C-alpha cells in the first residue's frame, strides 16, 4: 500500500456474458440488490463529476500531502466509473424501458452542477456523497453479503473492490472541504442535498426495474413495506450522522479485515501505483 493508504489499482474484472444479469444478485436480497444497481448507475456519472470538481480546485490546495491524496482520490474514482460503465452496459442490455432516459436526466444534473454551481457547492456535494459511501462501505463489507453464496461472483468482486477503496479514501473529500471552505452548516446542507439526490435517483431506477423484474423473475423481486422501511433507515442513519457538527471520517476504527482485503486486492491488481 502507498504511504497515503490510497493505492491506485487497475483490476482485471470480467463482465458476465449477456443474459447473465439477475436483479437479485446480492445475496438474493432485493433491498441490497436494487440499492447497489442504482448506485452503480449513479456513480458512472457522479464519479466523473467528482474527478472534474476536485481537479478544478487542486491548485488551491496549499498542503502537499492533501494535494497528493486528492490526486489519488481522483485516480481511484476514475477506475471505479470505468469499471461500472462496463457492468452497467449489462444492466441496460437486460432491457428496462425508461432506465436509459432517467440515466440521461442524471447526466444533465451533473453537467449543470459543473456549469452553473461554484466550487463550494461541488466539493460540498462530493463530501456529502463520500460521507455516505464510507459508512455504507464499512457496513456492506462487514455484513458479508458480497461473499454470500447467492451473490453473483463478478458483481460481488466489483463491489468489494469499490467499497474497499471508498474506505481507503474516506478522509479526502472531508479534508478538502475543511481546507478550502471550513464550517459546518453548509457542509451539513450539502450532505442532505447530495444524499437525497442519490436516493431519489436510486428510487427512480428501482421503480422502473421492479415491474419488469417481477414479470420476468417473480414476486421475490418485489419490495415489501418492511423492506421499504429498512431502505429508508439504511439511508437516514448515515445521512443524519454525517450532518452532525462533530462528524469526521477520521474517527472510524477499521477492522483488520479491511487491511487484509486491501493487501489481497493489491496482489490481484494488474498494476498498483
Ligand atoms: Fe468510487
Ligand atoms: Fe469515493
């Protein structure tokens, strides 16, 4: 691992053949599966936005260590969205009327943020997203769901790598926001804005996919009222936590399994820098 703890890996993932996509690919669990499918679609457009937003402010970062970490953060995110684009092609290929249109609408949101908003909004938005994913990544890796016998191996491996790297770069957006802008209230507001934006997109994708999947794969793909409540809690707890004045990702205690996974993925990578 690099001195920064943010190694940039190129991974040799193989996208499953056409027709192999089953919507309940994470442990056969509809909440987890639809959440991650929506997230995979979201990050393919969010992460290019992250890279562009952070690169625009790099010259304003006076701390060399933070500048290096921010550069590595961008390079990790660039690997993520390139890999997700390949897997997302499989999702689109499964045929969901309206899904591509919703995805293109998301693209116009990020294009608008790049054109019309200022650096504080953009870096705040990036931090709002990262504050959510670092918590979600720790929870998901700790749950064992990505290695469940019912989890698709290729998609489980993709998410395991992505979630691990979200943990590795968990401090960068927070430190960048504090270094450039500081303060609590606007950062808290952007946590709400970014995490609500993501949740709305994922819910829209889920609503598009569910009726198609129930018709194709049966009622196991439907979400019960209890599962919808579980989804809401799964989102609101990290959102509220990240909005608190004393929130910082620096306090997370990482289990040994994260360090072990980091080393294992570096060994599997085709290159690490
Ligand atoms: Fe990422
Ligand atoms: Fe990230």
